[in-house]
């Protein structure tokens, strides 16, 4: 059917007579319910319309007087698209590079079956930034851990001598590696697994941040073990920061038993935790590392696996690939994202602002010790956890914060993650903290 008419831009974008700028938050919700999948539960009664600055959205909420259908207000973004927008929304360096690339260079899309000149730029920049020998580009974050899993299995068969079909992989309980079949096979979250089986075999799950448990799993399965795949800090689980000896101990155990030490830095990479990559906080360099989210500057989806040359070299033509993995526009976003991380000192910014935010959290916890159970974080990957009680529900906190002009979303019922852009001002950190304080007081 070709009876589709699409005209205009911005609020004037009109599809078959429906002007997007005329829709109220309620109408957006209705359209999503009618025509979209039911796989998210976004905050009610709010629709982001544009960005005001690097850390602030312009959002629309219902107009109580119904004269107009919505009111616009400023909303500080305390989530940053789950750490995809580390350099801030519309970072000028990255936007200029992308616009100039499209308008001046005129080479957005080229397949991997013919070389384009920006692939070299990507390879040079990413290997320098990650301090790894080689990298392979993909698109979505989930593709990173997925590829680490595959590379590790192939390495196990071809290099370690594991009998075909017998390779094992250790992961941590409560991990989040995305939504692919590997990721949910590795997951312990019933919501992401229900009725999607059968799952991939050969995955052993151990408690996170528990050295004796992983030591036992590694030693008992060493002969068939390809890799341990962990998040250096568990983000989705509620910003679970391991003890200082955990990652170095796991790395050492892996070395001793000829097992690959693989880290999923999709959420923790790109300066989020106060270092370029979280593993640097503990001097625990992985053999393979997956990155995503902020790797594309928060504008273009870019992910990759970087690692030791001998491991990346187990891949052969036909074994891996991606139409948009490493296409010219993605290379530009990726290269300039790295430039911004370094030139805008974003690791240091994350350390400084994160310290301030965590100090605020500690003060709030002192003030409300019966409500706030724990606060934690590294750099600007932070969270506070409330005691489990109906009135301390994390979703209610998110809704109340929204009313005060701050967007932060609960992970699990009683934990609220706060991870704003790394360019956030001191003033906005204080505003976020003040809003949290007011909300906790009200609960
Ligand atoms: C550690 C980690 N790995 C993988 C993913 C999946 O990334 P994506 O949603 O871009 O596929 C996420 C997303 O939150 C993540 O936090």
C-alpha cells in the first residue's frame, strides 16, 4: 500500500494527517500501546521533545487546564540513555564532525566488502584508546559480549584444545549483557528469560564479587573453560561495585588456568567511572573487552570488541560481520567521541562530579537513615538503594523526581541509578541531589 503521506520536519512532521507536534503525552502513549511492542515501561505522562543543553531535555507533560494539550518544561537528564550520552547531548565536536562528514566528505555508507578510508581512522583511534592490539566493530551493545563469547569458544577449540562442543563459559549472577540469546542464556533475570528457551548450553553462573565461588568454578571446570565474562561494575543490577581485590583475583585465576578474562565495558567504559575504562580502576586489563553505548558519542550506535591480537585473529572471513559495523559515519562518530573523552578530560570530570554527587548521597543517607539503605558508585555511575517497603518504591521516586525536573529511573524496585552526562555542571549535580533529598523527605 503506497497511500502514506509524510511531510514536514520537527513538530510539523505529519504522517497521514497526524502532526507529531499536536500529540499530547496521552496520545503518544496510546499510539505506542496500539502500534508498538509492550517491551518497555516508560515513565507515564511525559514525552521528551528536544534537548535544551548537554544535560537537559525539553519535555512535555499534560496541561491540567487542557487549554493546550501539553506544557513544556526543563528536565535534567540523570540517566544519560544508560551511559550512552557520556559526552553530553549534541556534543559540539561530535556533531560538527558528523555534519561536516555528511556534507563535505559525502560518504555515509560503504559495506565491509570494499575498503573505505575511515576504517583505518577507527582502528587507529580505538586501539590507542583501549590500549588493545585489535578491534572488530559492531552496532548494538549486546553484540559486544555476544562476540566475546563466540571468540572465546573458538579460541578454546582451536588454541586451548577443548574438545568440539564442550566449551564452558563462566558469567556472574545478576549480570546484564543485553537481550540476545547468549545474553539471556547468561542472565539470571526471569523477566528476560521467560518462555524464550531452550537456552545456550555451557554457561556456568556464579555469584558476583565472590572470589571463593569463582575460584571453585574455574578450578573445577578449567579443562573445558573458554572464558569468564563479567561486567567490571554491574550497572543494571543496581551499580554493584566489586571489592578492590575481585577483578585482579579473577584475572590471576584466569591466567593460572588458561582461561580468557573478558570484561563487558558497554556501560562502564568511556570515562563513566572516572577512568577511560573501569578495569583501569583496578589495574585488571582484560584479554577481550566489549564496548558500546558512548562509543558512538551518544549519536550513532557503535559497539565493538577490542583485545589481544591472537584472540581477535581466531576470526576468519565469514565468521563474523555486520552491515553497519564500522561504516564510515559510525567511524566518524567513534573517532570524535574518543577525541572528546580525552580533550574534555571526561574521566577527571566524572571523578570530580561523581565525588560531589556521592557526598550529597551520603549526607541524604545520614539525614534519612531509616529510608536510604545504601549509596554507591564510581565516577558518575552512581545509585542509591532504599529499604524494601511499599512507600519507598523506586518507581514512585522516579515519578516524584520527574515532578521536580529530574529524570532518573529505578533499576529493580528499590534502587535508583543516577548517571548524568560527564559534562554536567556542579550546579546541576546540586540540583539533582536537592531533588532527591526533597523526594526522600516526602516518602
Ligand atoms: C554491560 C552491558 N552490556 C550490554 C548491554 C546491551 O547494550 P544494548 O542495549 O545497546 O544492546 C548493556 C545495556 O545496558 C549493558 O549495560
